[in-house]
């Protein structure tokens, strides 16, 4: 429920897409957690003012620029740093924004933490893209560094095909000017897995069917294709004790990533490779409604606990 008192401590939700909010705000309302919605886009910020009391939660998406909000990334950075400087608690704060908007940053951090990640070459501009692509075995894929929605993800089976694509009108320059060239990972079976974490703890893992060959893995209801067969189903055998899940939980806690969906692939040659961290993760309605644990409820309860701590501190003060 949106709190009727503007000065009451609340969860302040920074977001760039209202279509993704209803399941989350419904869960907050059901848990009795007051919230205020902060759309990213046009607006102002008095940097000398005190931020409102409560907990700030960033729902910034790396694909915000595709929905007519090109300044969302910088606005989120400014608002979160303003709140952090005043000592307000944040969920997925300014440091997490850097992971959300940069797959290169994700791969560097994951590799440094000991994870097997896809071999990736970051190309700044396009002048060296053709030469550097030839360092990867065929096939290989491209993707945008500031991604989401499968932006720029395309498979190439020859270097000449890639050269033609670069020179064509079909080539779309990445928003931040960074194109990623990446090894193609062949799955042992036609699916990838998305593990949903809240507070650094696994809520559940979901099998995402890739039979159709799509790189668009958004689980939100707004992303679903009408009349398509269900693509998402729980993987109950993936638990918190799974070695990769335990390691990912430690990684997320170390990087203060409070809410995230991490996608990984189990390859035909026996690798288990995390390749994407979604810090504005959405939840598939079919999975959420199957009677198992709900990630939306887990988020609402987590935010409610963080807000309760703020209220307790306010009373003591």
C-alpha cells in the first residue's frame, strides 16, 4: 500500500518500468509494508534536502534506455548516492547499479571470485571488432555490455557473417559504446537456469526452456508471448546447498546485492557457468502461482524487515 503520510518511513521504489511493479507492490501491500514509487525519468532533486525516511530500493533496469528513459541510469546513481550519503539504508544501492548496467563488470567480479565465466572480449567502438572476433572459436555470440532484453545478442557461425553484420543497417550500436564478443556455450540440454536470491539467500531456481532458441529470457508477465508453451518451471533439485548456489550467495552478499536473479548454464562439456546477474529481477507469474515459495513475497518481507529496523532506530533516537 502506498503510505498516505508523505513523511512516514516507507520503502522508496526507484524504477523505470511501471509494467514490472504490480506483483511486487501487491506483495508489499499484502505484507502491510508502506511504499512510495519513484519513477525514473523527468524530475528534480534538491541535493541540500534530507532524503525521506525509509529504505531506498533500486529497480533500475539496464534496458531502461529502450523504453524512452535514457537518463534513468544517471538519475538512479544520483538519487542513491544522495540517500546513501545521508545514511539511508538502500537495497541494491549505487555500487550494485554498476553491476546491473555492465556485463563486463559482472564478468570481472565473478571471475575474480573464482567462477567459471564465458570468455569475453570487450570492444570499445567497432574498429577492432572484426579482428578480435577471430580470436574466438566458431560459433560465437555478441551482446551489449549494457544489456537486458537480449540486447545485441546474436550468434555468428562465420567471421564473414559477423563482418557483414557490422557493416549493415541491422547493426545496433550499444548504448554505452561497448560491444561484447563472447564464446558460445552449448547447453547439455535445451534450458538455462535462473536462480532467484533475496538477502543473499536462494528462494528458488527456475528452468528456462530455450528450445525456441531465443536469447530473450525475461520472466515477467509483460514479456510473455501469447499462446506460447510455458517456458518457466521450478527446479526443486537446485537447493541452497548446491555448490554453485552457495558460492553465488556468498558473492551476492559480499557485493551487497540484496535482490537478484542469476542465470547460469550447464554445458555439454561439463561446465557450470553463471553468465548474467539481474539486479532488477522479475518473477514469472506461473511459477509464482504454483503454490511454492514466492520470491515477490520474500522481497516484501525482506524490505519490511529492513523498514522495521529503520522505525526501531527512529524510536530510539
